[in-house]
């Protein structure tokens, strides 16, 4: 068994491209550091500790230290490899997130939403790596933690066999964890590679409302909780739940609750 080393770790982190031609084989080996492999293009397979998986676009593998793995390229396979040492993240995240979520190597089939988040984080890391400054080390650590969070949530996802049920659940889960973002029906549809009308129909079939209606319900539900249980200013509540302006927040709140945020707070406190 070979022990491969990764050189040029900057503050314990290195992100690089790994290209493989048709029929290329990387023999079984292991490293003394963590690696995250993300497939950008092509098809092949990866073997993790004796188990083989189909490796293609929007799949990823998290490989723990000293875990045996190999890669076979069926067609030109391009990977991004994020190599990092344990010391690249703080001890709390190391034990509570990395080691708890990934005690062993894992293969991950990413949802369109998770894949989009991961791609954006990898782009940020590439920028930090090619434009280093005094804060680059902290930025790299933050992005690694965000990447691990995306992968950990992917590994905890429930398995659903029906494709439309899976899409509807992924949309709902994405809204639940990104309600504060400026989401539109077009944004959600684009991430799934589908038309907005088709996405609305799939979601409505399972939840009886459209994704944007559900987004509004999530935001207003949290707003009601904050108004009733905290003394936060209404402007702060508006900001926290994802609205850009107070008038937009007031309109959405009154449409659902049938009263203003101020009146709701008074009744809740009373």
C-alpha cells in the first residue's frame, strides 16, 4: 500500500485540479491528511476502503487520513481536490463537525442545491489561494467549515426513491436552510435545471403550496416567534428573516397573520 503526500499546503490547506484521461487508474493508496474530491466533469469510479462508487459530475468523496482509495477514469475525469490537515480548523469544529460527521470516508451524491453551494465555496477558496493576503488563512478556515457543513447535511439526508418526491423534499430543505437569502422561483428552478412552472407543480403536488408561498410561511413563522419571544426591533426581525425592506415585510406579515407586526407583538405580550 502506498502513502501519497500532498505538497505545498498553505496553512495546512491546498486546493488543486486533478485531471484523468480515459482509462487512467490511480492505484489504491492513502494519505496522512483529509481530502475532499469533487467531480467537475467526466465519469469514472472511486473505491473507498474496498467499496466502489460511480464517480461523476456533482458527486463528492470525503476521505479521512489513512483511508485506502483508488480512482478509475472511464471518460476524461476532472476533479477538484481539497487537501487539508486537521490543524487547518479549530479543535471544536474538528471534533464536533469533522470527526463526528465523518468518522470514516464517505461518498456523497449531492443535490443540485448542495452542489451549487459547494461549487461557490470552492470558487471562493480558489480566489483566496490565488490572491493571498493577511486574512486569507481565516477565510480558508471559514470556507472549509462551510464545505464540511454542506457535506455533513448531505450525508444526513433521507433517502427517497421517487424522483419528484426527492425534488420536492430537496426544495423544501433548501428553503428551510436558506430562507434568509434573496430567493426567487427562478433561482430555485435554475438550481434544479428545470422550468419554474414545472418546479411549482412538483412542489405543489406534495405540499399544496408553491415554493415561494412556503418560503413566505417559513419567514413569517420565524418572525412571529421572534416578535413574541424577544424584544428585537421590528427592523432587526425583518432583516433576520430575509426581507430587504420593511414595507415588503409588513405586507407579507399582514397577508398571512391578518394584522401588523406591532399589533401581533402587543397581543402576544399581553
